[in-house]
C-alpha cells in the first residue's frame, strides 16, 4: 500500500530613656537583658523562616491588561507575560501586539482594532467585539456576539463562533524570532491547525455567519506592522507565507486535483526541519499543502492506519509523535516518491505508493488523527 524508508534590622536602645525609672545606674548588660525579656527571646534569635512564595516577585494586575485605550499602538514585548493570563477590553481603533506566550486571553468590547496574539496555551475568547482584524495562535478559539472579524488563525481544536456574524478566516501566517519558542512554551504544535474547520454554535437557516478569506489574502494588509516609532520597532517581523512558523495550508478549500499523497515523518532529531524541507520541495514544484497533523500513535493505531505495512512501522512510533502531511496535485505521488529517495533517503518515513491507494492512505490517517484529537 505504501513505501517507507529508514535512516529588617533591630533599633539600638536609646541612652538613659530606656533606663528603669529611678535607676540611672543600670548597666548596658541590664539594658540588654531588659530588651531581651521584652522581646521574649535571646540575643541569638533566628530570622523568620522564608518560604518560596514569600520570595515571588509581586505581580501588578495592570501589567496583564489593556483597557479603555483609543487610537494607540500598544501591547507587550517578548518576556513580559511569560505564560500569564491577559485581558484586552474597551479599546477602540488600536493596533495591539502581544509578542509573548500566555495562558488565556479574553478580548471584550473592542471596536475597529488590529490585534496580533502570540501563542496562547488555553483559550482566546472574543466577546462583543466589532470590526476586528487579528492574527491568533491558540489551543481553543471562540467568539460570542461579535460582528465582522477577519482572523488569521492557528487553532489546535475546532474554532467555535456563537451569535456572531460576518466572520472570515484564513490560515495563520506570521514570524518573529521568538515565535517558535513561544509555540513550544504554550504546548502548541505548528502542525495542528484547524483554522478552516469552523463550528457555528448558533446557525441561522438560510444565512452564512462565516466564510474563508480569499486564498491570496496578505496578512500585512489586515494586520499592519508596528509603527517604526513604537516600542515594538526592535521586533523583527515577517508576514510572508514562506517564513511563517505555521505552514500555510489550503484547509477546507476545494482542491484542484483528485490526486493527493500521504507523507509521514516518524519521530527523529530533525522531524520539523524535514517536514519544512518537504513543503519547500513540493510547493516549488507546484503542489499544494492541504493539511498537516502531529499526533502520537499506539501499535494498534499503526495497524489500523497503515495496514499491510504496520509490522515494519510499529517500532518507529516509540520515540514520539509522527508528523503527517497531505499534498495535492496531478503527479504528486510520483513526485513525493522521488523526493523521499533523493532528499530523505535514510529517514524514517512513509509515502503513499500509488495514486490508486493514496486517497485511502490520506483518509485512514487524518480520520484517525481527528478522532485522536477529538475533532
């Protein structure tokens, strides 16, 4: 069915004033004894015990929110949040940049804002917002009572909209030097992106509350780069698709060819680099990346997904998750076979063997991956 390859300080007592009344002849030793008795301790009293939580740096909630701003360029530089929660509320006509990873982010009552959010370990929740353009990477994405939002999204789970209209989605495309590390700190995989798999929690019969942005949409036309005079001028940013940390995928858009190929990299030292290399090689030849997934597999999963090749592949899943890619275009199976032999010879991987079986390979793997991720 398929082919595979391997390779505080105490005050001093004041003179006289501390002497017992009517006794001006008390010695310094008498004075010390008197003080020690009053303190209920001896001269060798130990300092209070310090606990770890006593040593924590005090957190100012104001550092973790942006509220009531208008016509400003604001946000946070790398290292300012370090995984904390963040709140954005009541902002109007602002450019907001969060160049850091965070736990969760809520955005409430904002109007006509451009917002870039670094990787979020948990949820990003927009409520009562209007005319928003944003770039978001998160585990969970949700909107409620929002209107007219353009979202370039990387979401590990199925994005949800509720009582929202005029929502448009595109694939995440962004780069800044710390971004790859922020994805890792947030526990997100660049290969698990369900940006086009939207669930409308409150659909209206005969109406469409969401759609996909044009395939040729350019991020910088929606989310401008920071003003050169702003505090973010030192952050090196790119919105070019070929520099994006997250691979640009076609997602739920209609494919132009009936032929797809499954290409799977098994865990190794250069799995991510190899996957990127494959994307470069195939897109240079005119093929299209449809979807990607990074997922762990058990022996029984291998049996179900790879069937006749399972016995050989089972030993390769023990070192970590696999990265799979679906590539599309006429002749893509043959091209992937050639790239596997010429570029990745000696690596542990699986490639569809023929175009007659490749569709089954794609369906078997991605149906399994979606079930594994609860999609």
